[in-house]
C-alpha cells in the first residue's frame, strides 16, 4: 500500500505544525513599545493588594492555555490639542488658551498598573480624549490663579504651573505628560489688546522720555567730555612740558655722566698704557740685563776667571822661576863668597856686558849720522888741533864711564882688569 507512508508523513507534518502553532500561541514575546497584560491568575502586588493579572514589558513569558489570556497596551506617544475658551483668569477676564501636549501610558512600576486597570481594551484615541479633558480641566484651574498679563507674558511659568497641577491627575490615570506648551492666549473682550495698546503707549512714552533724557544726557556727557578733553589736553600739554624738562635734565645728567665716564675711561686707558709701558720697559730691562749678563758679564766673568787662572799659573811660574833664580843666586853667592875677592871680580866681569848694554841703552835713541870737527886754529904749523882733541877725549870718556860704573856698583873695573892681568896663571 504505497499511500500509507505518505499518510504517515502528512500526519507527522500536521502534528509538527500544530505543535509549532501551540508553542507560538503559548510563548508571549513583548516588544519595548508595548505592554502585555496576562490575566487569569491572581498575584500579590508589592503594596499587598491582590490582582488577577500580571504585566510584561520588553521580554518573553509562557502563558497557561485556557487559564490565562493576553491583552496588549501601546506605550507610544499620544499627541493632544489642548484648548479652553472663555476660561476666567484672575480678575474675571475670560481668556481663550490653546496649546499642545504629548501623553503616553507610563511604564513605571505602580503607574503601569493604574493604566492597565483604567485603559485595558481601550484605543489610543479614547485614552487621549480622557487625558485631554483632564488637562483642560487643570488648565482652567491654573488660569483662575493667574492674571491675563501673567498668562500672556510668562508662558513658560504658566506651562510649568499647569504641568505641576496636572501631574497628580495624570499619574493617577497611569499616564505620563511628556510635553505641554501654550501656543496662543486671546480674549473676546479685547482686554489683552487694550493692555497691549496701553503698554505700547507707555512704552512709546517711556521711549520718548528716555530718548529725550538720553539726548540731554548725551549732550551733557558730550559737553562734559569736551571739558574733560580740554582739561585733559591742558594737563597733557603740561605733563608733556614737565616730561620734556625732565628729559632735558636727565639728558644733561646722562651726558655729564657719559662725559665723565669717557674721561675716566681715557685716563684709565692712559694709565693702563703707562702701566703696560712700565711693565714692558721693566721686562725689557730684565731682558737687557739678562742679555748683557749673557753677552758681557758671563763672558767677562769667564774671561776674568780664565785670566785669574792664567795669572795664577804665570804667578806660580814666576814664583817658581824666582825661587829657582834665588836658589841660583844663593848658590852663586855662596861660590863667590867662597872665592873671596876674586869671586867678586869675576861677578863684576860677568855683569860688565849687561851693564854696558844698560848704559848704551840710555843713548840708544841717539842716531849720530856724522861728526863734524871744527878746528880752532891752534898749532896751525902742525896742521891744526881739532882731530887730536877729539881723539884725546875718548880715553877720558872711558875713564868717566868706569867712574860712573864704580859709583853705581862700587867696583873699579879698570882696577879689576889690571889685577886680573897681573894674577899668576893657574897651577892646573
């Protein structure tokens, strides 16, 4: 039977579809813009009251089939046009007020229960109508406490008072007032127009008075400003003159100080030059002393030391020679003394050549080119007496020379020569 598997598969598919449908109907998923009211079972509220429903916002839950039923409430904003006509304000002036408001079902705990108990199963238009009537009633109550001027001039204050007045009533309904604005305030008796004209006239008058006062004040201020400006100009000129005088004095003082500083600088420069020249000259003197000492003193000292050494050497040589000569003389003397009178004669004869040299040296500078003999004319018969006289003077000169030697040395040379010739010959 080929159709049996087909039937079984179809049955399984149908069963699966039924199961999915049942699960879908049992699982409740609530978006954040809606509230699910699940009624059928009782539960206790935080304040102790018992209710036969439970609320779900933004989540999921499972309902018990047959026992629980699900209903929905929107949390979207409901716009309203709030208007009252011939509502008496303070002072029994009827006013016409028009405004706008936005309300919504509150999602706050406690308020949501109030909304569920009052508006479950109702549309947004029905909820909005109830909220509108409530706001208009509150609007009339607030108008009775305010004058037309206060309502018209300070609408923000009026709106705030209306919100404060309607807040309790709106919350009791389980709603929230998002926005409330007053758009227009009028009256049928022309009160606001008259007040506006009066205010306009007063404003115009005050403006004209203020303009005149401002003009007068401006003229006074201008005159005072001119006076102050003139006085300020005079004071400024005076101050300029004073400052110019002070500037001249200060300039003269600065010039004097500057000149004094320049003179001091010049003097200091000259002093510095002199000091530097003196120091330089001192350095030059020191250098010259060192140069002279190096070039003259040191060589002179070295030469002096060398000469002293040479002199000492020569002195030592002379001393030694003298000592040797003294020793020779002493030995000769001893020999001459031992020889007696003959030794004395020998000593004189040995010294005779040296004595003759000394005597001849006295006339060494005399150069006799020639001798002229002048005959005196005596003994002409014999041929004259000039030459004989010249020849005869030679022995006399020799005798005179020996006499001078004898006077100088105490030795008679002629006598010693004669004795030496007369002495017997040596036995040897």
